[in-house]
């Protein structure tokens, strides 16, 4: 059986591994299926080269077959990215578990253990800087075409690009007098949600509907037309974003998911509480949303560093409303907001790792706030 788009792999276990992948594929996205097939091919290629005598699954052993494969992955030059290495282990573990069930060989499921899979590196959200956000939105508003309105929709709803590709034509719903929500369909975490939106987002949806009405493709119930596959549509949108970023004068590569990070960070800075942000983003657990506290704290530390390098007595700041103040005044305002949001959410958590994490974060915020106030006092 073919395990990838390349020529069929000539190995005695190819059909068994291919069958296991097919069995797993029933509830998987196409990209996950592709990765499972790639992992199966990779393992069987290694097995055929280093252990050609292994021709049946009951000959597989943890040592040397599985441990040897893991060592070979770690010794690759150039080295595999940590996430790629983790994915390979997770996918082979899933295949072995499926083979164990199908062949009634429970020992196969123990060849690759949970503790063999290292923790994924912690990746902080990558929100756009204020300048990048402004430049990008200005260019999108100037263009006002289909792609521009799609990315403005992502920016102002926190949707993933895959969720936007699946939006229905009638995704906009009235939830009250002059109140609207947008129905976000099943996404990455197999959840759906209703996101409250304002008049601007309603206008964006209407614009996209307008462009859809001119598309020669027949109506299929979706807001965005697909000439072929969902993946092809997403690739087209990604390419469009790169063109917009370049036109806006942004040298750094921008990806669609940064719109979601920017939206979440904006909600946090605006004082929206954690349970609400979790629902807006469709997160399953507080830990996922807590990452945005870290990115907000990073922003605050950067602002504090900037304030230290540009003292107020050299560049006096105008007295404006708290929500729009900059320099040290803005830093202190933001710290107080972050401190309040953190404390309100911390009180609702039971004892455990998330609460302890927030305790540490609260202590850090208090120390930074103290330093900011000292610096503010010196500048007066």
C-alpha cells in the first residue's frame, strides 16, 4: 500500500502500517493523515535499512528497533526541529497502539512510551507590534478587496484562518437589538462558538458577501468560495498576506495566526476577564489562555525598558486619558490593569499548578509596578 505520494515503499510491513494509518484516518484532518503516512514511511525505511530481518510485527522490540530509530532521528544533520521530532514519536506511538489493537498484541503499545516523548517547547503568542498592526490594517483598509476584508475579519474576531475558510454564508446572527454575533464553526480543537461582534465586523461580513456574489463558482453555503480544496484557499490567503505585508513596509514575515494573537492580547489589555477570553478564542483550558498573560508582561517589560532609556524629563508626555497615555504613565496604567485581571482570575481558580503560576506572575507584576513607580517619582 502507498504510504505517501511517492513510490510505494517495498517493505513486508508496509501494508500493515498502511492499514493502521487508514484506520486512524477516519477522524483526522488531511494534514494529520499525511504526517502519519510520512512517519510510517520513515520508520519502515529505517527498519528495512538497519534491521532487514524484521518482517513481522511480532519481531518488533523496543531495544534496538524503537530506541535505535529515536537515536537516528536525534542524530540527523541538519537536526530535526524539536516539534518535528515530537510529532514523529507521537505519530509512531499512535500507529503502534492501533497495530496492538488490530493484531491483539498489547505489547506493541508499550514499545514507545509516553515518557519517551519530550515536552514541546513553550511557544509564546506572537502578537503584532502596535506599529505593525497599524500599518497592516491601514493597507488592508486601503485595498478593501476580498482578501483584505478576510484578514480584517480575522484581526477583529480572533478566528483561525481555517475557521474563516469554513464560515457559512449566514454566519452572522442577531442576538438582540443592534447586537450581533458571528458563528465560528468547528475548528482546530473541534469546538464551535459564538463571538460577539460590532458594526465594523458586520460590515466586513457584508463586504465579503458582496465579493462572493461576483464569484463565478456556484454557491455552496460557505462565505468564501473554494476553487478546489480548503488547503488551496488557505495557501492563497497566506500568499496574499505576504504581499500586503511587503506593501505596508513590514520587513518581518507576518503569518495569519498573528492576527489571532493580536486580538487576544488586545482583549486582555482592555480588561476583558479570562473566562470571557477563553470563550472568545475557543480554548479548552485556562493554560492555553494564560500564555497571553506572558506576552502582555513581555510587552510591559519592553515599555518599561523604553521608559528608562527615554526619561520623562527629556521627553515630557502629554496629559491624556488613562486609556491612551504613553511612557511611564501608560506603563503604570497597563500594569495596574494586568494586576487586576490576574487577581480576579486567580481568585476563581482552585489550588493547583495554574493558580501557582498566577501567584508567581502576580509577584512579578508587583515588583515591576514598584520599579515603575520609583522611576516615575524620580522623573517628577
